[in-house]
């Protein structure tokens, strides 16, 4: 199993972007599939998640949202059983970002081309799922604003880590969608690879800096999922049938 991320605990947070190797799932989900809604054997998913959490020395009581490509943010601010159960219920009702200020509660979101974003504040974090719809809705920026409020800090205190996703070179979209993104974020979202390649990461960086994050504290050094299916799952490259890698974080 390979984990991309930072285990040095910036802000007291451990986080990682997983890869697809080191698990027990069989093809087409081989092997460290962490997604529970893609058709894999639930027992395999459970074992894979146990391995990923153990690698991070994290607790097993996950908070995991039902991701709906929206912009709803759920806050986990108490580990009391009733409060944690309520937060989990809100997440399962549909959310694409979790803000957590509670020690010992790991958060997991799944991906297979969409953009994972982990936001770190002193003593708090957010994990964000940003597909093209969520990116247009500026979900990362909304999560950053909520995180700053919950952590009682400024957005300038937040660091952002962008995980593996379909990079601009591998992400061709319709002319209409590209035009919509250019209207919202400017021409920085358009790469010269083709006439219609979209850079979601550039749009996310733009949204984050507009709410006050320092561009130097937004890090994106991960390879493209589409052209690295030996390491990551790619819905686009694998015809829509594949597992899911994850972004995991906890205090």
C-alpha cells in the first residue's frame, strides 16, 4: 500500500491520499478499493479500510459522507455519541465536504478522477470532494470558510493539499462547460493541450485564493489519475467500472 500525503501532522492533523495497491479486492476493483458504493464485495472494502486506517494509526470509527457532487459541508465538532451519530446522519444524507475539529475521528472521502482537497487549520481539518459541479460551486472555498470559523482562525492560516485527480492534460470537456468555467474563473482553467481541456485544480486554487488562502500554501504535486491507472483508479480511463482511492484525515 502506498500513501501520498503528510504524516508529520501539520496543525496536529495526519492525512493521506491512498493509491490502489495493497488491498484484497479483485478485478475490476483491484486492489485497495475503499469505495462502498461501486459494486465491490463489502467484506473486501471493510478489510481494505482497516488496512488504510491502520497504516495511519487511526481509529476505525469513520465519518464518511454520501457524495452527491454538491456543495454541502457537514461539521463534526463533538465526539459525544449522540452528536457524532447526528453528524454521520447528516453526512449520509448527502455531503461533499466534512469539517472536523474532534480528535480521534477519521474522515474518509472517495475518488476516481474528481479532485480531493485536504484543508488543514491549527487543530482542525476538512476533506473535500470537488468534481466539476462542486468546483463550479466553489465547495473547497466554502469548506475553507467553515473551517476557519470552526477553528477560530483566519483563512490565511489554512494550508490546502490537492490530491490525485484527472489533470488538465487528461480532461477534455465540452466547449460549453469550458466556457462556463472561463466565465467563472478566467482563462487560467484552460490548458493549451487541446481546444477543450479543463484544469479543475486551477479553478480550485482560484476559488481558495479569493477567500484568502495564500497561494504558496496550496500544494498540488500529485500525478493524473487518468494516465496512471497502475497507481490510481480512474472512472474515465476504466470505462466507469473501477474502485475508489481515498483522502483520509484525522486529528
